[in-house]
C-alpha cells in the first residue's frame, strides 16, 4: 500500500506540540499575584521549610534578616511595599529563586525539595 497518510511519528509530534502549547498558554495567561497572595505564599513557604516566623515578626524584620541575600530581601520588600504602600508587587524570577535558596539553606537535599515545593518556580510579572 503506498498510502499517503501521515507517519505515526509526525502525528505524535503534532499532538505533543499541541499539548505543550496549551500548557504554555495556560501558564502565560495565569493572573498576576497581588501582594496578599504573595504574602500568603511566603507564610506557607516559611512554615513548610520549618522556619515559621514568630507571630509578631514584621515583613521589615524578615527583610532585614535576609540582608546577606539581597535578591531574597528584595522579594520580601516588594511584598511589604505592595501590602503597605499600595504599590503593585514587582518581583522577579531571580528574587524568587534567591528566596527559595535562603529557605533551603543548611537543610540538605530534603530542605531543598521542601523549599522547591513551598516556593515553586513561577512566571512573575
């Protein structure tokens, strides 16, 4: 049979491209997080990595504790300014990555995995 159908490989590749494109579109159109959502995520991340702050800890105190990791401190500062100065949160992927690294510091492989689960990579705008 010299049929002119598409090879199975081309069909599979097309299907995979379609699924990948749909996933990318979903990721790209996800709504931005506001300061309250980022604050909630920060609180959960601190708890999940075994570093829950005391009830009276302020964002400014947390930011100051991160002074040795300027990008991580900038992430917390962006949340603080969004919450109290009414600014939209301007966080970057690098700042998020730095905070995740600080959450995992001195916790070994298990801590790195908990930090990754607690503060997964996300597209931030």
